[in-house]
C-alpha cells in the first residue's frame, strides 16, 4: 500500500516537472504558425527515423546479451529485446525504473538472477554515458563557436553551478555525511557474519554480491570487438534517427549529418533529465539549440522536437506494450483429459 502511494507521488512529481518544462518550451510561441508547420511537415521521414531507432534497440539487446553471457547465461535475442522494450515502456511512467523492470522481465523469461542483471545494466549505462561524453568533447573541439557557447552556457555552466551550490555553503554537512557513510560501510564489512543472520541485511549482501558479479562481466567479455562495434553502431543509428527527421521540415532540411551530432548530444542530455522520457526537457533544449546555433525559428525547432520525440514515444509505447504482454502473460495449462 505504502509502496503504491510512494510510486504515485513520484509519478505526479516527475510529471509536474515535465509539464512545467513543456510550458517553458512553448512559451513565446506563435501557436498558429506552429500548427501550420506541423500540418505542412512530411511525416514519411518519421518511418525511416523509427526504423533506425528499431535497429538501435535490437543492437542494444544484442550488446546486453554479450554482457550477460559471462554470467553463464545465454538469453535469446528475442527475449532480450522484449525485456529492453518493456523497460523503455516503464520509463514512460517513472524515470529510470525501466532499468530494474527490464532486468525483472529478462530474469523471468530466462531464469536469470535479477541482481546480477542489474550489474550488467550499470555497466551498459556507464558505457553509454562515457560514449555521449566522448561525442560531446569531440563536438566541442571540432565545432564552431556557436555550438561551443551553447553547450557551455546551457549545459556545462548550469551543471557546474549546481555542483558548487550543493557543496558551497554546506560542505561541512556533506563531509560529515560522507564520513558517516564510510564508517557505516566499514562496520558492515567487519560485522558481516553477524548481520547476515538478520534477513534484511542478508538480502542486501546478496544483492550487492549479485551486482558486483554483474559489473565484472565487462572484464570477462569473450567478444570484445563485437561489443565495441555494437556500441559504435548504436550511436550511428541514433545519429541517423535524429538526422532524417530534419527533412520533414523545409526550414531544417539543409542541416547536415554533422549537425545531427549536435542535436544527438543535447537531445541525449535532455533525455537523462529526471522526467518521464525527457518530457519538456527535450523540447526545450532542442528548440533553443536550433534557434541559438542554427538560426532556426522557435516554432520550426519545436516542430522538429515534437516529430522526433513523439514518433519515438509512440513506437516505444506500442512495441513496449506488446513486449510487456509477451513477457508477463500467463500460460494457461491445457485441460486434463
């Protein structure tokens, strides 16, 4: 009961933040012009964008399998894909809950311990973060001043200010908290045998061991080159998925594949915001990025953001729902003769 209430409260809070960001994104917008641009857009390009997205999701499922294999399990690509899409569906309700959901889904289909799968997802997300960071650094080094200024003023400086404001006047409290956490960790290790007699701590230790085993998979990969290839291939498909949508709108149709890398970076950062599937955050940063860097009018930038975000959202909702029912459907036993 309490868990259900807590989840509902979280959903409402994250949704409220997303709606506020969405309102900010659409502030000072000429809605009649926005509606006209949406009406004139060529929606056929969205099918190609969805296709590249699908290829990226299948590749992610295959890459996940490579991380699971060192654990001694060999899930099928089909089940890994269903679990992955079920996780993406869950993210539409609560940010990051999909990471746990997809582990539960694959664990159910393939009889794999969920705690170990969590470790593989931590590895995967770390690789994704480092990949996005590498692309952003490359973009800053090779791009023009406008892109560098936008990334610095709209992303890097706010993050830096947020960190300094968190540690600025309350650094003593943070230090005390870190010391307490460290002391607690030492006590847990020293009294591990005694604490294991308590059911709660026994479960926590088992969970931690499973996650650590999952994290070790990156060092035991047998197909490292395939893992690297898939990682690069996934981001190429993400870039293509982002790029082809520009041809839906006349004012963005001149943008090159290189320009899509900029949109990929800021869009990826927006999707990591603590709201359901980047709601509002994606629309705001994409439209402002197109305006500031490319000189695309705000309305056209929002049309691009809407077409890109909502087409993928609908795809995830449909495929994720189908995957959910496939994973969690109950098989009725045949009637006895």
